[in-house]
């Protein structure tokens, strides 16, 4: 019998359906795996072993009766600790929420529960999703399973590392400026940010409300489609959630790209891009060409302003969203305060980490009287230009191909002292969030030192189907990963 | 535009944060680097561009004004740092 943790979600689903294995066996295998490997990776902040086994028993009941069975029934998943899970600590990797236990489930959790999925635990991240390396977690960093001295990426570092380390069958992350796609690339797994509004943000702890989206991280493209099916769809509790039917995304996993045009943005292949990354991405593009895609060069002329615009808009929204952490109704409250103002300042200063405080300060500055027009309004205008760039480019192509990150995973501590350097590494992922369009990161090679490299595929609003077809064909061309890292 | 210490202190107060002098010095340098970088947006003439207020073009999502179940009081108080009967205890304001 093949090791259960080596199977993808769709393979597990087949065996569970035929009752060749039980959900409890699968969950036990994963809990054992977590015990064995997670002390080295440290992807998990909370492991919910008892609850997971109970959920697995419930899943087995469904499977036995062949009633209410979905492809996710009995499948053990990890959840980024930015998503509210009823009765289970949700910390956002921050001291200010260190002991916060949500009294409700996020909509995506309700959906996973309805599908009969199993939650193994909550995954590490950069504090309040602010970061690109998971080094900003208030608790501890997570390590890249491919090289334990390197970062897994961020902010969904735990979510990506756990999939690569096979300590879960799949996970959920969140993406505001690249936080699913970049760690997926650094950890050699698939990660997708859906169109803004496709997945409900109810129960997602807000960082930047006009940019945040929850999305799947998985071992292969088929698993990504299965997770997307489960979590997508309109939710009346999220007023930015888009109405409309969700298709069965697995229906788009078809070979052949005969009528596809792939756009290659000239502004994304510039100096500063690691030559090995460029080689791997171009190799993947050739692979797509060999499956029938036509190539065309496109231009996204305002690319160079995207990072600057994002680092005004996102911190501005964050400064507003994080004003709720005041020690009054939930979360950490400082002691030894003299009055209300002192309580607010001590609570927030002690409870938030340095990156969070930095972004709150930038946001406060760019929204304050006298600076709003020069900064926030200007950045919002740039955002319009970036969105228009993509619209024009998509008149000539179906899907845009681009790198995910300028280099493979860097070493722990390497960029921690220079926040601006860290921000600049998000250059390829940020524009996608600003425009609200979907993007997926698919593994496409390893560097000479054995570090994963991903290619990013980008499509227009609501064209997840095109992304999945292209990604599926890339997987067919390059082969699904069989060689997972041994941490 | 270089940000001054007194501006940082003012922003900190607005954001209900407090910093010690060495933190202010670190922040001062980092914020100036970041704001310097962000300043490149000045290069572009955006006088005839509408600001993007929302990622997608949707109008308000309203619902009918009907009372629906909400969190029971006990649940609402379950994470309270300090509570008394059916309320949160906070420092005196008035």
C-alpha cells in the first residue's frame, strides 16, 4: 500500500470512495507525519488532532452510507491562521490575537465542513498577512522543506510549506499582494488567487479589503480545481462577493491549447530577474507552445509603478482595518494603563510586531490630511492605469505568462533588515491584486541548488477556467511532481 | 519629502501607537526610504485618470431590513479581556 501522505486529494478521494481506505486512517497518517516532520518545518501554529479525528469519523459515516460525499470528504487540510475557525484559536501569527478564539466560522470553513473535509490545524504566516517570508510571524519562522535554511515565502508560508512537506493534503492561504502565489512558487506547489469576489471574505481577518482573497494551495492542478469548487461562490455576508453560479472547475482540466494565445509581458523580463528563474519560465512557456498555444508579446507599461501604488493602498487599508485591535472586546489588553488612551497605545504597541506597526504608520501618513491627494488618491489612479494595462493586453491574448518571484527562496534573515528590499520582491504578483484578476503559480523547475521555481499564469476577471486549462497543460508537459523534498 | 520626528510622533498618536526614541530613529529611516520610493508616482501625469475605488464594477449589495439571528451575548463576551455581567469592562471615559 502506497504511503497515504504521498497521494493527492483526487487520488485519496478515489480510494476513500471505494472504501479501500478510511478517512480515519488518512487523518492518522497525516497526524503522524506532522509529529515526525513539523518540528523541523514549523508550519503549524495549532494542530487540532482530536477534532480532526472526530471529523474523520464523521466523514467515514458519510462514506459508508455513500451519502453527502464530495471529493473533499475525509480529506485532511491545513488552514492559514488568518481564517476564523469556530472554537479554534486564530492568531494571525500576532501577539495581539494570541489567545483569540473565534465564536464563528469563516464562510470558507462552513463550506469545507459541509463538504466533509477534515481540518488538521492552523498554519503559520507573516503577522496579519504582512510580509513575503513568514519571518514576521510573532511566534517563529517556518522553514522551506526544500532547504531548511531558507524561507518558504510569505505571507502564506505555513500553508505552502505544509503542502510541500506533505503534512497536509492541501491547504488554504490568503493573497493580498502575492501571499499565495509567491510561497507556492518557493515551495514547489500550486497556488491560486481567484478573481476578487469569487471567494467570500467573511471570516477572513482583513488586511487590505479591496485586495484580499482566500485561495487554495495544492500539490497539483486537479486538487486546486477541487478546492476552488468547494470554497467559491456568492455569500450574502460579504458585500464584495460576486453573485453568479460557480462552474465545476474540474471540467476545464482538458489537454490541448489549440485556440490559446499566451501573452508575454515585456516589462516583466528585465534585469534583476535571476537568470535561472528566467530560463525556467521560458522553458515552461515553450512547453505550453508545444501544446498548441500561440505566443505574442504584450506590454503592461505601468508595471514599474505597481509596487509603489500597492505600498500606499494596502497599508492605508490596513491602518483602517487594524484600528479594531484596541484591547476592548477581544484580543490582548496591556496592563498598567493610566487611562483609555494609554490602554490603546500600550495594547497596540506591545501587541503588534514591527512590520505591522510600520505599515500602520505608512497608511496613517498617506491618509492623513494634507497627504491624501499626493499619496492615496494618486495610488488609486495608478491602480486604474494598471487595470487598464491588463484589459488592453487581454485583447491580444487569453492568458499572460510571467515569473512569480525575481529569485528563488532567499535565506532566513537575508532581507529581514531591509523592508524596502522585501517589498520590491513582490513586483510580479502585486499588479494582479491591484487589478482584481486571477493568477495561479505552477511549479516549472528547480534552480541549480535545488530550489523550486514557479511560473505565474494570469487571466481576466472570472477566467479561472482559462488559467486551469493552461496550468493543467503545463503539468501534462512538464510532468506532475513525484519527487517531494525530504526535510 | 523627508518625514520629521514630530510628524512621526503625530502619526503615532493618530494610530494609537507609541514608540521609544530608538524605535523612532529606526522608523524615521525606514519610512523615509519607503516614502522616497513611493514618491516615484509623482513622475506620472494622472490628471485625467479616475481613482479606482473598487477592484470590480459592482454597486451596493443591499439586503432587506429584516432582523436575523446574531451572536448570543455569551459568545460575544467570550474573548473579553475584562467583563462584568453582560458588558465589557473598560477604563473610565467620562
